[in-house]
């Protein structure tokens, strides 16, 4: 991608996120074929991180909820 191309419609970040998400989903699907526990380990790692934060403020709770939702969307099996 040409980084010098003007982002006239302010879509660059959305397009980048789509590309990254698609690549991660494909990699998780591929790796899960030989490592069926991979998705569980990814979720457990995120939960360990969030638990260590001990979310108490509204901001921390919002972060924790969004982190869980984003991870779940990335590791959901393609057939779901």
C-alpha cells in the first residue's frame, strides 16, 4: 500500500483492521488443525491478563469487555 496516498475517505484504519483480522483468523484456523487447544489457551491468556488488572473503574471494565469480545471474534472457528 502506498502510504503517501491520501486517505480522502478516512478508511485506512478500517481497511488495515480488516486485513489484520482476516490474517489472524486464517492463522488460528490453520494452527488449530494441529493444536485443538490453541483457542482455549489464547482465551486463558487474555483472562489471566484481565484478572491481573482487577478491573474496577468503568474504563477498566469497558476495556476488559472489549478485549474479551475482540479475542473471541478472532478465534471463533470459521464454521461458526
